[in-house]
C-alpha cells in the first residue's frame, strides 16, 4: 500500500514537471499612422480609374471552394482598360472574407494569381478537421496543450501557418501587386465582431 502511494506521488510529480510553460506571443496594436507607407504604395501601383472589390462569405470548406471558383472565373474574365489588357482578378483592389472565405482571401493576398491553383491541393482537397486532430496528437502539441496559456485556437493558428508558409501581414506589405486584405471574425468568448485589415496592396 505504501509502495503504491509512493508510486502515485512520483507519477503526479512527473506529470507536473512535464507541464508546458509555453505562453504564445500576444500581438500589441500598432501605433496609429496618419499616412501608412502601404497606402502610398497601393496608390502608386493601382489604376485609380477602376475599383474592383471581392467579398467572400463564410461557410467552412464549401465557402472556400465556392470562392475559389469565383476567383478562377474572375481570372479568366479578360478585358481592355486604358489601352491595357487585364482580367478582373488582377484588377481586384480589395478582397475580404469571413470564416472559410477568409482562408481563401488571405491565401490569394499572400500568393497572388500565380499561387492560387495551389490552394486546391493545400486546402480544398485536404480534410482540414482531420489535419487539426492529427496535429493535436503530435507529441509536441500534446506537451504544449498542458500550458494554461495554450489552447485549440493556437493549434489552428499553427496549422494555418503551414498553409500560408509562415507569411505575415509584414510580408504582404512588401508586394504592392496584390489587393488589400480585410478579414472579419467574431470573438467567440465575448461574442464581439472584429476585423483585421491590411491597407497595402498584397
């Protein structure tokens, strides 16, 4: 009996010592800039005589698949404007999305029309829910999940980082060819809407 109690204490101590102290970085808001450099870049690289905006609705993978078809059709819709041949996707100045639509909107903003075909293989033809479960079962993830500051949303962020190849808004700011990106979301813990907007053309 005494031996079992000692073994129990050893197991509890081992579990406690194995708890993760991981604390994911919390982004601080950027200071207000009266005229962000990205706005100047967008103005310099966009034709002011035409404005095209695309909004992608939510609805999980089905919404992303529908939006993917829309973007493909925009890419195939060519026309002449100010003596230059272009297409509606290239002429898109703003792209916004929510939920599944935001995953596609961010992917297009990150990789442009050239990288858009890859979205089908990296997301649409993948079982996204299963990939999250498999990621959660990785030894490193199981250890991270023992941290009181680490949860399922961080696993989702880690999976999305793989899809976007680690790209950030700062990376988007470096390429003015792509449209401005607006992502809308809801804070599930508070029920309040929020949006993330990149004012650069990328």
